[in-house]
């Protein structure tokens, strides 16, 4: 009785009725985490995002042909542009990651309350808040936290848009969902290809089954998303002369996934250039206006002999690849990738299996020392994978009874993870859609699975 009383007080208190207050400890935790690990040294993708934002300040996003460089979408550089414009400290940008992670919990919670109880929503959001993998890049100038926030926000808007109890108020959520999805595509360009693919599939389904208004609504969201990305696509068309060209980094990832070399598992490796290894970037410190410094931070993670092995097995390929620039260089990567797959289809399948392992558990990597931190990924992702398997059968059996937003999101997740598995990927690709997976799992457990523990 005392426990029930405490539970009632907790549920009805002012703090628990306001998710912004309820999950405030996570914001403090993330802020402390960023503050503790912050550094004015940029490495890896941080350099690329920073320089892209500087280029935008200078009135362009990519150098002119033939030196076209579209290695990342403009979503994140656009976000950090004002911070660079006013020369704010680098930590201000990184603290945004803490805010984005915190907001992702809140919007997941708000979405869950539409389909499960307060207690279930709280449990799943506590799980998400403590999810280790989304802390990987929270203290860095990476687009991961923004992408995670956009995914949670998209989830919330889709649930509101298809809410049968609020049909009169749903129109604005269609616009908001479309804009959010479009900005997600500008941040992670793989979602741009998914928008186009889903738009084609949804259009065909709507033609076949016109009685289903849901297909028309999804097409509406996807069209708004596509319209959101259209200024960028117009810009890339003017640069490249190619329709729906999202970036020049795809070929590089596809090349490494087709890697036929024994002992290399399809993960991205630093690129050979002449007699040395180009590990990160040749960015010049003056380009950063002395606000930050550039650091080559990759070498320490790789085992001895990696550089020699890459020179031995890939130098000839890169002598060809580096003779091109921009779009032609991307094409050269893809041409060799196709040749590798045709010549070594079995090795490609082994790389694909390894890639799935990296997406789920960040393992295995070529020439990489084992680290105890890998064990930290197993509990959370292991639980999610087991729950996904358990929820798959009820989902297939009761497919028509499952609310349409979840069916839409499962299709969305399936295409995204399937596409990600074909290029060199990491666990951060999986982390982006975990909020949607948790929403699906919570719904299925609520509807189909009952767990009872016998008393001894």
C-alpha cells in the first residue's frame, strides 16, 4: 500500500508531469560529460564540418569543378555557422550536443505516452538516456547528436500526424514531419536516397490501393521532405550536372566494403597517398582562424603494420583514384568497387556480415587493438537486438493491427539499415534509429508480450 501511494504521488507530481523537468538530470549529466572531455583540438570529421561551415561563411559550400567536394551534407555546418560567425568558443557548439541528446529523450517520452503507460514510457526513456553509444561523439563536432534529435523529433511528429483523435490538428504535424525528415537528409545524406526510394514505393502503393488515405499522407510528408532538400539538390546539380547527387563520399565507403584483401573486414581505412598515409586531413591551421588546432589522431588506434599492408594491397588502386578529382574520383571508387565484388563475391559477403557486426556492436575492425570499452556496448545493444527478435514474430502475425505510424517507421528503418549495411558502417549508424526501435518494441511488448515471474 505504501509503495502504491508513493507511486501515485510520483506520477502526479509537478516534476513528472513535465518531461523537461523529469529528465533534467540527463541534461546536467551530458553537459558535465561535454565539459570534461572538451578540447580545442579538432580531428576526423570535426575538421570537415568546421571547414564546411567556414566555406559557407565565405559564400560557397564546395570548390568549383573539377575540385568538387561534397563529403558531408550541409545540415550540421549550417547549424554551427552562427557560432563561427560570431567567434564563439568551440565548447558552445559542443554543448549543443548535450541539449540535443536531452531533447531526444523528451520527444521519445512524449511519443511513447501515445501508446504505452507512463511507467513503461519512463523505463524506456531511462534506458535511452543511459544508452552508452550515443555518448561516443557528444563531446565532438560531429553531427550524430543532431541526427539523433531529429530522429526522435520525426518520431513524435509522425505519431501526432497520424493521431486519429486529433484529425483537425494534424495538418501542421505533416509539415513539421516533412521538414524534420528533410533536414535529417541534409545532415545525413543517406536519408536523401531513402526519401526518394520511399516516395516512389509509396506512390506505387497509393496508386494500387487508393482507399488507403495513409499512403497519400505519407507521400505528402515525403514530398515536403524532398522540397526541403531541393535547394541543396539544385546546387549539386549546378556543380555536377547530375540529378539527385547528394555527395562525393559514397564511393569511398563502398570501395572499402568491397575490399577483397584477407584480414581486412570492409571497414574504412586511412587512404594511401604517394609514399605516405593520409590519415585525416590536410587542413591548414590558418583556415580555422586560430580558434582551434588540427590534430592527426587516428594512428594510435591501429595495430603495427597497417600502413604497410594498405600500401601493399591498395596503392595501385589509389594511384588510379587519386588521378581524378571531385565527382570523377567518386566514380573511380565505385568502378573499382563493382570490379571487386564481381571478382570476390564471397569476400564481399564476409565483409557485409562484419559490417552488420560493426553496426550493432562496433566490431570487428581491421588492424585495430581490442579495447575494454567494446564490452560497454554489449549490454544495451544486446538487449535491443534480443527484444527486436522477440518482437518480430508478433509484428508479422499482427501486421494489419499495428498502427500505421509504426509500420511506416519499420519500413523506414529497414531501408535505412539495409542501405547502411552496404557501405562501410559503424555503430553510430544504428544509434540514429534506436529511438524509433524503442518505440516499436515498447508498443509490441504492451500489446503482445506478457512477462510473469512465479513466486517461490
